[in-house]
C-alpha cells in the first residue's frame, strides 16, 4: 500500500431507541430487510475512486453496547487517519459518545461529521467539540477536498467550500458549496458494504436528490434549497443491472428518492428503460400524491413496481394546508382512483398531532381514509406516527416559540421529543386510538374496531384475498 494512501472509516451509529431492546432481540437479520444509508455508500465509493482506503460501519440497527464495541475494535485494527460520522438526529447521542471515546483514546485521529443533523446544528456541535470539522450538504466532493487539504504542509481549511470548523475561539463556516448538479459524475454507491450478509434481499438506490416542497415537519432543505437534481434514467437502470448481477439474491429494489414523482416524465423514462431491458425484479418506491398521472401508474405496473407508499399525513384539508403539503382531499382521491385498477399495493403515511390537530381533524382523517379504502384498500399497522420535533423544521420553530424546546436540548442525551406543545402525550395517544379503531385491520377483532370498520369490511376481505394470492405466489411476506 502507498505510504500516503489515507485510511478513512465511515460510521453511522445506533439509533436512539435500540438500547431499549433486550439483548439478543436485535440481530444481523434485522438489517436484511431495512434500507441502508446511501449517503455513506456514495462517499465510500467516491473516496475509493480518489485512491483512499475506506471502511464503512453500518450500525444503526445495533444496541449501543454492540455498536461501541464494533467501532472501537475497528478503530484499533484498521488504524484510520480520518473517522467520518453520519450524524442524524436519531443517532446523535450514540455519535456523541463515540466521538468522545475515540478522541480520548486516539486524539490524533481527525474526525468529521456530516449528515442532516450536523448540517443544521454544526455550530453548537463544533462549539461542544472544537476538534470536529463539519461537512455541510452533499458530502462526496467536499469530504475529499477537506481530507486533501488537512494533509497539506500549510493547510488552509478556508479554501474548502461547504465546511465548518473551529479557529481562534470561533466557529468558521466557509463559502457554501455549489450543489453537485450532474449526479452522474459520481461512481455508483458502495452497495457491497451492505450486502456482506448474503441473506440480504433488498437493495436501495437514488434516481434524484432533493425535494421542491417545504412540509412543516421535514428538514430536508437546509442546503439543497428545494432544488431537485435528476440522474440520467439510463444511468439509473445501469445501476439496477449492476446490482442484479452483483447480488443475485436480491429480490426487491427500493427507489429512495425524497420525492420520486416530482417529475412524471423522469419516472416514465426510468420505467421504459426497465421494460426495454426486460429486467425482472420487484420494485418499490415512495412518492407524493401530486403530481401524478395515469401514464405513470401504468408504467409503474408494467415495470413491476409492486408497492408504492404515498405521503398523505392527514385527511383534513386545514391540516394539509397548514403543514404545506400542497395537496388536498381532491388530489388524494384522484391519486387513489388512478391506482384503483392497478395491482400495485398501496401504503400511506399518516401523522398524528400536526400543529392545529384536534378531535375534529382526527375524526375527519378517519372518515376520509375510510372513503379511500373503498376505492383502493390500504392496510394500517398497530400504531401511527405521532409527530416528532426535528431541528431545522417549521414545527421546531413553532415548538420553540411556545417555549416547549430550545437548541440546547440537542446536546442532551434525551430522545427526540414528540410534539406535545399543543396536546399531552395522553391526548395524542387517544387520537391515535381513534385512527386505529377506524383503520387498522388488527382492531377488527375488538368490539369498537368491528363497529368502526363495519362499512369497509367487504373491501378488507377483497384486499386480504388479493394479498394472500400475491404472498403465496412470491413465497414471502411483506
């Protein structure tokens, strides 16, 4: 190995709720069906293409103790020059502990943070840990340039756009980096890191980056400024073929764009290329209700998209308006009618407790979703998402204005809070119970659930028969 070949260790550490899982309940198999961090995979492959030796640890699904042990073993055995952390709000606490642990035992290792939480909260993080450097926004080129500059004889970090660091008792932020406009200059992400266990059967990829919308609960836009950048559809399908060849055990591939349906023609072009090349694999994706048209739905089915998840969030028009979804009940009904004759399985996201939520809006949501279930049945699980408060969102600013939270919270070891600035946790759980009784097929066996869902029972039975046939045909569950 060349003497000056830099060794980089990339880490995404434990999500905060997993320490609550009893030892032995979390295993490697837990990660086989979950989607992996493509951001790290892209940085891994880009740094490798620049002659760096890279290792990646994907530990989101591990309990803290296991995560810390694996990281410290890898640091000892790999001896990296650089350790890079993907810092999300939900793994910030484990990241803090690891940063402290590595710095205490290996003070010469340089540490860099990136990811959405680091991008939003870089100032307070660098003030807490002055030895850290932060990569803001797209990480591939910035990370490479930062590492290159760090090892120059007269390093000047101010030359590197899109970073923040500590100097002369101040946090310095350099000039914002231009977005990577042509995503096709990047090598394919290092999928191999996440397929080390041959049992993994789900893959992930991106056909675009960014989202043009500004939902009140979402924190995706601090650097991308609502600009969407698309990959060449042929390059996307090249990656699909590469993955199929590389991982023959892969049965399902998820397109993990922030907003896959934002450009209907791009979706159609990708589907046409999949069809033209006669690719036979199951595809899944998530997307917005709008824009969406009949041709997109037909092409998705023809290209073998078996599942689409739509972001509804609420069935109440006023809540939809106040959270800036840019859709209304009419748009949602139109989308469901477009999918009604398709074999594509629909799933939807609902959020309980958005600002302005009350008993009336919850009942309206239950009533409206049941109307949708009569058009195209959607099954719901044993719980719904109660709104969390994330930094960088409008919801966070609302919570701060109500004195519910402040920036210092994010330096604590406390879990991400639910939005209880308007309703208590007990009230939010009551709202959730109303939705579960009305919408979750698991509640059919209860008197309240049976009564609430009696009108949609025929649609549930039809859905159950169709799904059972699909599951038997494929020989696996979803």
